[in-house]
């Protein structure tokens, strides 16, 4: 019965909690979807019914406590406890009676112990009377307990049944016909929802089968681009990428994270993180595909100030190109417009039109166009209006563009390293002769830079491409080359750009590898005839290099190089102009110094010739004097007696020395 009472209390509390939760159900916010108003009102009605049932269960719990638990608890705690107490008292009285009888039995026969005998007999009387009284009360309580036991069994059962009958009557009065109709309607609604769920499951299963068949190619890690085209009109993208983290000077590790774009920011979120963190601001940033030694499908993002660089790896080539296109669109701030994807599609379409020749232009050069087999990817100007044509002057016509850049001129998008250049030259030297460097410089003679150069300025630059042009008369040739190279990169999906350090000195321009510090290209400053930056995109700049050798007919080769810098391109052009001015003044000073040195050398030569003439005249005079001395007869030294005189040793040595001196003077003359 105690378990029944506990279960009823638990049922009453659980019913009340259920009603409370149903009342607060409409305040819940689920992640997938919110329930409609019909569902909320239905649950409110259920909460009302269950609340009434909870009240009925509370009344039943009170009745069970009064009519069922109270009688049996009273029998257990009062009546049985009274019997146990009387039993202990009877046991104590019996023990006292036994002790009194033992003392009485040990009395002696002497008459002098009458006083002690009287006390013992009084003690036996008292203990025997007390035992008899205790025994009668104990036996009476045992007899009474038999009746109380029957009542304690029947009264709780009677109270339990009366409480249940009262509970059912109360429920019958509360659950009227209205609630029965409500429950019937709810049952019908549940069946309808079950049928809708079954239909939805069938539709979803069919959709899953159709999608599995249609998207079977997407399960491949690197799908074929011809079957799965690249979407270049995205302004938002999210997905898993591997990011490169440096762990030492030369070591690095790759970590897989979830990346997503949010406005003009690139965010990342590691597994287990609650929210994403900022990677970098990609407004006005630059992105390009890079080659990593240990990974494929990598691209590099450089912030607008060049201080932050991130190297990421995509899962496939398609994913890599979509990330690059999306970041390019965000870098142009297309996402700020009302229809960003439409504007991105228009910009990409303009890039396609920028390299699509018009019919009249194509017919005009059809007969003059050579075969393009085995040649690099080429791009040419177009006469239609496009976003890429904004880099050129609006007044330029098709004929003037042909005067700047010849049709079908090849474009070189990458820099040939010195090692590959030397190997290629050695490979062709045996059979086909010397290889011509496409940059207009000889690869066999290394250029030496003056260590005492006044100007040394270093800039970050990314090589976009170079192509041969017709002339270098104005900056329009650089603008037109920029337009054609950017349009060709867009149409041919070329996103890779070689990053280098551009060193500007008074002698030359150098492109240096940032990693190995090896000079990739060297342009003599005297060959740079023109340098200009883009009028709108200040990060684009280019210069024109003119070399006098390389053609069979002797005409100079004019090549235009286009770069993208992290800084302002006009600063680089100003630095090149300053270097040319310094070089010009240095050349003028050098020529003046050389002229003065030539004059000094002429004076010294003249002085040497005059001194030589004087020496020759002196030698001739000495020679004439010696000849005259030898031509005179020498008288013999004789004594008075007619005999010869004997010369002393000193005189003979002097004479010998004089002869040797004369011979030496003759030899010098």
C-alpha cells in the first residue's frame, strides 16, 4: 500500500509537470522550423485537460493518505508498539518474581531472623502481585490485537476502493462529451499527419535516388571540369579547406578547417568551435594559384597591404578555381551591390567579349593570320565595348589598337627561371644553335650590378604577363597590354601569378625570388623606355623594354611587362623615373670625368713625347761627341831614351773604364 501511495504521488507530480511543459511549448524555438498556430492551440487544450487530470490525481492522493495509509500506519506504529512495550514490562516483572522466590527459598530455620523473613515474604508478595497484573494487561492487549489486526487490514482496503471510486466519478464528471469529441478529432488529425509523413518519405526517397544518379560525378574528389563546369559568378562560398601553418623556420603543418565568406571577410571555424573567427579582410586583396611541394590545388591570398598571407588547399581543381573566382569577385566589392551574382556574371561575360574578335576584325586579318599550332596561348584586342577595355583610352579605335599591339601576339604568363633557361639553351646548342631569350636579353653573360648604387628600393610585385608591342610612343601601349593580358587570363582561367621582389637601382631593374633570393630577370635601366600605372586600378603598373638586338632585319624588339603590386603602382613608376634621372646625371658626370681624364692623358702623353725628344737630342749630342773623340789620333807615350813607357795598373783600369763607358754610351744612343 505504501508503494501504491508513492506511485500515486509520482503520477500526480508527473501529470502536473506535463501540463506545465505543454503550456510553455509555444515559447520553444526549434532549429529546423517553428510549429503553426493550430499545433500551439491544440497543445494548449491538451495542457488544460491534463491539468484537470492532475487535480483529480492530487485529490486521489489525499484520499489515499487519509483512508488507506492512516489506519495501517496507526496499527503499525501504535498498536504493535504497545504490545511490544507490555511484553517487555511482563518480562521485567517475571524476573523480579524469580529473584524474590530465590531469596525466600534461602531463608534459615532460626527464629532470630524474623525481621528478614518478613521482608522477604513482603517482597514475594509484591513481585507476585505485579507479575499477575502485568500478565493480565499483556494478555488482554494480545486478545485486543486480534481484532485490531482485522480492522487494520479491512479499513485501508475499504479506503483505497472508496478513493478510486471517487476518483473515477470525478473524472467522469470532468471528461464530458466535449472532450471526447476533441479527442476523436485529434485522433483523426494524427492519422492524417501519418499519411502525409508516409507520402513525404516516398517523395524524399525518390528525390534521393534522382540526386544520386544525377550527382554521381560530384562524388569524385576531382571531377572532370568539362562535365562539372566551374561557377565563376559566386560572391559567397563555404566549405572545408586545408590551411598551412608554420611550425618552424622551414617546417609546416596542414590543418583542415571550415572556411566561409561573410561580406568582405574570410572566416574559419575549427571542429568543435561554437563560432568562426576572422582570417583576413579580403577587400582589395589578391589571390592566385600557387605550387606547393607537398600539396595540390593550393592558392594564396594576400591582404591589400601585403602584411598577411594565407596558403589554402582545396579538395579539387574545380573547388580551387571557384574559391579563387569568388575571392576575386569579393575583392572587387561586387557583394555590396543589389544583385551581386548578376553583376559578377556581367563582368565575366565582359571578360569573355574582351578576347572574342569581332567578325569584321577577323575577316580583315584572316589572310594574314599564321597557324597557331604549337604556339602559346594568345589573346588579342576586340572592338566591342567591355569592362576590360576601360584600361585603354576611349578614343582609341581598332586601327590604333593594331598600331599598338599586333594581332595574334603571343602572351607569356610566367617567368622562365634562369636554371631552366640555361638548360634549354644547352640542349639546343648542339643541334639547333643558340636559343633566343624571349625577354630580349642574353642568358650567357651575367649582368653585374654596381655595389655603389645610390638608389636601392624594394617592392613586392606579381608578374601578370608580357607581350611584344609595336611601339613605345605613349602610355596607351601599356594600358592596351594590361587590358589584353587581364582579359586573356580571365578567358583562359589563368590565376597563377609569380610573386617576386622588384629591386629598383640606378643600373637596372631586378626580379628576385623571395624564397631563394635568386635573380630571375634583370632589365638594364637604359633599355626601359616607358613606365606607367593604371589610371583606375593603382596596383597595376607596367614598363616597356626596348632592345636593339634579336631580329634578323635589325629592328628593335619592344616588349611590355605588366605587374601587380601590393602598393601604389605610381610609387614604383616614380622610383623608376628617379632611378633614370639619377642614372642620367651619373652618366653625364661619368662622361665629363672621362673627357677630363682623356685631356689629362693627352697632356701627359704630350709631355712624355717632349721629354723623349729632348732625351733623343741629348743622346745624339753625346754620340757625336764620342764619335769625334774616337776619330782623333792618340800619341804614343815614349820615354826620353826612345823606349815605350809602361803604364801602371790604375792607369790601365782607368783607360779600360773609359772604353767601357764609351761603349755603353754608344749602346744607349
